[in-house]
C-alpha cells in the first residue's frame, strides 16, 4: 500500500518532482565536480607548483664535508619514492674567468640515473618489490622556468648567466678558460641562461666538468629535490616524540617532513631541510584551494536544499486535503512523514545520479582546461556526492514534512 501511494504521488505530481530533482541535480553536479577535483587536486596542482622550484635542500651533515654522488640514487628508493619528481646535485666554487672572479656551478642538466631493483619492507609491513629502472633527472626536470638562449650544454660546454655574459663580454659560441687554484678548464658557451635568480650572475656547467675542475670527483655540496607533498597539520613535527600509531600514519603520509626524514634514512651523511618559501607557499595554497572547494560545495548544497524545500512545501500545500483524509482514516504522523521522506529520497537518488554524471564530465573538462590532464573520479567522491544528494533532499523536506504532520484533518475537511 505504501509503495502504491508513493508511486501514485510521484506520477500525479511530475512537474513538482521534476523541479525538486532539478534543484538536486544542480547541487549534486557542482558538489560532484568540486569533490572530484579536490580529491585529485593535491597531485595535479602539486605538479603545477613543482614547476616553480624544488622544495627540499639536501646538504652535508657536517661543515666542510661533501655528499657522495653515488648515494643519490637512493632518494628514489624511499617509501615515497614515486612522489620524488626529480633532483639535481650541485658543486659550486669561485673561479676566475678573464681575470674576474665568478661563481661556477656544476649540476645535472638531464642525467640518466640507474635505480637498482628494490626488494624492501617499510614500516607497517608495507613491501616494495620493483625491478631495476632508469630515470632522467636534473634542472630540466625540476627547474622548468630556466630559459636558455641557445642549446643545453654538452660536456666541456657551459651556460653563462645573462648578467655574467654582459659583464664578461661573452656570447653564445665563445670559448673561455675557467681557472681554479692550480687547475683550469676550457669551455664553449652553448647558451645564455636567464632564470631571474642567482644563476644569472653565474656560470653553469655539467657536474662532472665541475668535479674535474675543482678536483672533487664524485662529490657534491648540495642537492635540491622536488617532491609532491601534502600540507602538514602542524608546522613542526618531531617523529621521535610520536606514539607508534601516529608515527606510522606520519611516516606513510607524504608530508615534507616525512619525505625529508626518509631521505636522511637512506643518505645518513646528509641533512635535509625544506626550502621554506616554496614549501610553505605550496602548502598554504593547497589548503586554501581545498577550503574554497568545500565552501562552494556547501553553498551549492544549501541552495539545492532550499530548492527542494520550496518544491516540497508547494506539494504539501496542494495536498492538504489528501493528508487530512489519510489522517482521518487512521494514518499517524510517522506514516505521513515516511511517505514524504520517501518521495524526497527518490528525488535525491534520481537528481544525485544525474548530477554525479554531469559532475564527472565537468571535472574531466576542468582537468583538461586547467591541468592539461583528465581528472578521473574516485569511488569515494562518487559515494560522498550520492550521500550528499539524498541528504540535501531529506534536509530540504524536514520543515515541509513537519507542517504536514501538524495538519489537523478536522480543520481541513470541515468545508468538504
């Protein structure tokens, strides 16, 4: 009997139901779009932010020491190795070029690195079993804003910063001699470098060439690392003070502090610290973006709920006599409420299903327009959107249903 009343009520008031469904569709589509984007935003937006620089600096633990270049591949063997976009080691010192003192940097430009096979058990009994692989890393990966007027250097070639080139009177194709202590090397200028940073005043060559010139084979004095991270709940975390359960959660979350800790685990002679300006700005921007997503979702859902309430209110006003008659023949308040809440639930399910499909399509379009990549919906975002759709339909029906329960059949039916 209940289902019969429900189906007839929906069939007789198709327009009212359609308006309520439309309100849910609008709210659900916006919510689905924003939730799908927000759940995938850390990775997509994090990659965009990484184009503005590395966020971790690795230096020797003791002053005057160096990091062994042969140890650096281990950065790609940590628990969060897949969040390491790239890294570049540096070796720098002051040289003389045309009787002028200038800083010369050695760096990776686009180096091929072999990563040995990995068979390792991490905290929480999480296992990693991966075959040997090769990666390419260097400033071309982690410093995409570097602008080279010319070509990237081959061995025995150099990039000269735009200001340094002007000061030294050098241009692309020129050959210069760099002198350091009792050694010297000759380089050909392959291009003029413009970064907007210190590199504009310096000369940059391959790491190997710098190691030969400075007499420090296999040594580096710093490494910059670009990693995808998640904003931390607090600014400073001391892992030694965390209880075992919280320590495991922290270790297995891609916070910048946990990634730095894991790098120090595999390269114990090095000390990692965040490049604060990049790391802090990235974290703040991601947090603000997430809050904005949830705020807009909340506003959309509230608006949809008001739309459902308006449609349901009109429906109950039109059905006063029907409600009075049901009460007169014995229906109680719970049965009346159950009927209208069931209508609201059906509205939420239909509107939610349509809204989620629209939201998924919109999220994919946002991904293509903003990030140049498709954003795929997660099961979690679909479930949350579905629950919210039914929830706003039920929430919007609460006050109208309360009015329906309070209807007195004697007053409504007196005139009939």
